[in-house]
C-alpha cells in the first residue's frame, strides 16, 4: 500500500459534503488552488479511533482559510462530523487524516473572489516513521539553503499549501544527500524549523525552542511544551543562532507525522538522544492514546 499512488487507492473521501469513491474525488486541471496555491490543509492522526486534538486542527484549518481570504463553507462541527464519517466509512482506527480546502475553477487569474471554495477530507494508514528504538538512534539533518521568509511577505500563521514549496525543495535535497530532513533558518539567520516539523533542544532539564514568529506554531509543538512542563522541564522560547547548538545535549522534532523524533546530527553539530527524548516520547505516546482504550 505504501507504494501505491494516491490517486489509485480504494476507499472513500468526503468531498464538498458527500462521500465519494476514492478514485472519483477529482478536480479540473485549471483549478485556482493548483495554479496559485490558494489552498490550506491540516495533517492529523487518529489513534485508537480518536483523532488527536481534532477540534484544534479544524479550528486552525478555518483560521488558515480566513487568513487567505477564503470564505469557509462549513462549520467546525460539520468538519468534525465529516472526519468521523471518513474514518468510519473506511474502517480506520489508526490513520492519518488530511482535510484540505481550495479555490475552484470558475476563473483562472490572480484574483479569486469569484471562485468557489471546496473542501475534502481523506484518511489512510500511515504508521509512525520509526519504532522507539529506531527513534532513539536519532535522525540526521542538513542545513537548508532556503530560509523561512518574513511574516511581512507571507501569511506564516496559516497552514497554507504555498508555504511548503521551499520545504519540498529542502527535504528532497537533504534526502538526495543521505539525510532524513533539513533544518531551516529564518530570514534573520535564526534557527527556525525542519521542513514539516518544529525543533527543540535539551540541556539537562532545560528545553529551548525557537520562537514561532515566522513559521507555524504547531499543535504538536504546543502539546510537547505542555507535556515537558508536566515532566519537570523548564521550557524557553527564544531566538536561537546556529552557533549556539553546540551547547545542547539532545535535540528532537515534533509534528503530526514526525510525532516526537530525536535528532543525532544537524550539519556539524552532534546530539545524543537520551533520557530527555525518551521521557517526552513516552509522554506523547500516553497523551495520544485514547483514555477509554487505555482503560480497557
């Protein structure tokens, strides 16, 4: 299944208010969202049949659409019900969930106010990248040549499709060079984020993470900050220069897909995943496990 193209899979996709067979969920080649990136999306995970932080993701999806001046045609409750329907119809318990909204094909020019906003929700099996043992070996990152732009040039608070173009370029380049991912600086030269995940650094019981003032303040990021504080860590959000990385012992990434993934190398800077990373991996695993399932 992992190697099957996304458009050739079987199942059901919620598309503009109704369930459609997977292979029939299509748009026209002259869709505005394809040409001008007038599209927003979310990445979510279901664990034990429950989507973690589902409502927060839906609320961010609608905020992202508003930031791009896209009138969203459904309420939070309607999208929540639609996600539940997609999981149930596809018989999924542990899954990745992808809601997406985009401007349609009424007109194809830079202005988009006359274009209908469409919404779709798909879900499929996407296991965790690594086992805990594999994670604790740490992944290797290279520095990206691309930087996160100023928030005066892009809507950095939105999870908008267009913002990921330089992420794709960065990750493809890193993987071609034998790395798992790339770490990006921001337009000022501060450490920002990986291509699809936020970054944290550990020294003893102190955790330092970049201030998300020009990149997405991830929902998983916010979750890990709260969990770290519960576990007795001090968490500091501040601007970090690359040359400061040699003062930290551990490093990890957070994101819906990455979950909590330790890092062993960023360029020439080395880290040793240890007790801090393991504590937070375990804490996150406990947090995403549905309480009703855990009690059974």
